[in-house]
């Protein structure tokens, strides 16, 4: 299979899933849970960003050690 076929299949799958959602898009907002969902998403995003910053600093330190040893 080529990439176009795979991408088209994935997009069709997602569109089918999105069509199956409830008629009321404000359901989560009406029961106040949307704020919990947003908070969890922000926490996950911040965790990933902080981990990437930590990893970048550690890699930079290792690269500098390799340069110094050469």
C-alpha cells in the first residue's frame, strides 16, 4: 500500500468516529467537566515540554563532554 491510501483510510476512520458523537457539543461544558479535561490536557502538554527541555540539556551536556574528550 502506498502512503496516500493509508492516509485516506485513517482520515475516513476519524471522520466516521467524529460523526458518531452526541448531538449536544456542550454536554461536557454543561456538567462542568470540560475544565477537568482542559486541565489534564494542559498538564500532559507541560509535562512533555518540560521533559523535552530536560532531555535537550542532558544531550547538550553529553555532546560537550564528547567534544572535550576528542
